């Protein structure tokens, strides 16, 4: 018989206190100080990538505001109101999905409900997830209530795309930026979960899961849950690579070296091997770009005055190819084209570097000959400006010293013609 009460890891390990929230210390500190100083705003906007704790923070904040003994960041686990809020059964904490409740009529109903006092809590709190999905008419219907809500009403909006929220809405809220969670913090949390769940997992497997989560704790926990179903009580790196089509770190480093060396043959061999193994080419490209970025960062930390220009051009080329690999019909072909373009980009040289190299090989006499962008004009007795005949002659003769004999004779003839034209111009002035 199946266990119908089973909860996935992401739900079982959802934070119940602000102290358990990972990677968002700035949010916890600001909200905590607002409660201590009794500076609680009427509307908050939580912005950030998926799985970083926006909705969870909204619930924790609602629990902190509505605790029976007064607003506090530390609410006991046995609090009845706190438990009802975290379980989603509190009448005064209303969670609304902005994607499915985005019409103007639904927002008008919400506006009418705001006028009624809370049933059991201190505040009536509306948590609107994916608020950017509301229609413009719905936003406009909410503006007046959002600007001057009743004293017992608080709004908490959560979104992954703040640019789609109307500026008039954003200006009425306190905005909090939820950051992508660093890999090391995700690894620490997953390791803690595995210890409690009695799962044996190696460090390389945890690193692979954390990298694949792309900064989202919920994604990492969901991946871990799936790996437990696949492997049982022991998880190794090869298992993660097999299930999700990832590439081992060592092969990514080797592929990066082939790009810097311009080894086309080995690059194509690796691409063929990836295709046979069923590798996710887009994920492999992202890992490769991360490796090049880490190389640049290490160069800066080593105290070098300048970063390697080749690596910068390679990284730019890889980033430009991400959309091509992700949306193209033939991922393997687009992956190969992106890598070959990265090799060619790495071989190119910047204009500034070429100029420095040319100036380094010029003879010393040529370096001393500087031609001003505004030649000096001598004033004659009649107040007219003479043509810079001597400067032109000197420039042509000096430049001919470094050319072939045939070029010298031709340029000397041009020099005589130029002098004759200059004399004619002077006669006309006189």
C-alpha cells in the first residue's frame, strides 16, 4: 500500500523560522529591524529568481506580524496562529496566485474584502504570488487601495520578473531583492538534509546538484529527491551525471583547454562523445562558460595587472551562443559551431594590442617624427597664411627612408609636384 501522506523534501524542509532561510541575510535583517522598530510598511515587493525563498519569506513575515504575543521574528513552534499560517489554513492570510486571478473583477472583489476586519489575527495579509501576471486593468484597480489601505491590511507581492510590474505599483512598495543562493550554501544545506535522512552522498554529487540548481534551493532539493528515488540510500556523482545528462568537471576543464589551444579535432571529438552519451549540450555550454569565468577571476586574484584578452573574447563568444544552442533545432551542430567560433574569437587580437605591437617595432627615427593634426601656418608680410611647404616636404622625405627604392623614387616625384603646387599657391596669395 502506498503512503499517501508522503511529502517531498522541498516541502518537509521548508523553513519555519527566519533563521533557517539560506542566502538572504539582508532580507532577514531588514524585516527584523522593521519589526523591532515598529516601522512596518503597508506593502512589500519580493523580487528574485525561482526557489530563493520569496513565498516562504512572505509566510514567515505574516506569522511574525500576527503572533499572539505581538510582532516578533522568533515565533514558537507551538503557536496556533503560526502553524495555521505556515500550513495555509489561516483565514486572515490570503495567498493569491496572480497567474490565475489576474482579472480586474477579481481585484475589485479583493478591494472590497479589504474593508472587513481580520477574523482572528492582528493583520489581514494578502500574499500575491507572480504578481507580474496581473493585467494592467487589474493593476490600476489596485492602485488606490495599495496607496492608502486600511490600517489592518498588509500586502506582500512576489515576482520573478519585476520589469513587468507597473512602476506605479513598485513605487508604492518596499522592494526586496532575493539573490541566487551560492553553490557552497546549497551544498551545506543538502549535506544537512542527507545526514538527517540517512542518505550517503559524495561531495562531487552534491556539487553537481548545486550547480544544476542555478541558485535555487527548491530546485536543488527536488533534484536530490529524484536522485534518492533513482539511487536509494547512496548517491554518487556518476549517478547525477547519468540522470541529468551533465558533464564531469574534469571534461569541462579539458574542453576549455582545447578551445584556448585551438585544437579543432579534439573539440569535435568531445562533441561527438557528448552526443553518444546523451549530454545536455546547453547545460554543458553553461558549465564551460562558468569555467572560463572562474579562470578570469583567478587571474584577477593572482594580482595580474590585466586579464587575458583571449579568455574574455572566448567567454563573450560562448555567451552569444547560448540562445543558439538552447533554441536551435540541432543542438549538437549549434554546440560545435559555438565552440569553433569561440576558438576563432580567441585567436583574434584587439586593435589596441596591434597598435602597441606596431609602435614597438618602428625605428626610433620614425617615432620621433610626429605630425601635428593642425600644422603650423606661417604668416607672411601681407597677413596671409603660407602653406606648410617645408613640413610636407620633410614628411614625405622622412617617410621614404623606410620604403623600397621604387617607392622612394615615386614618392620623391610626388614631393616635387607638391612643392610646385605650394609655390603656385603662394604666388596667387602675393
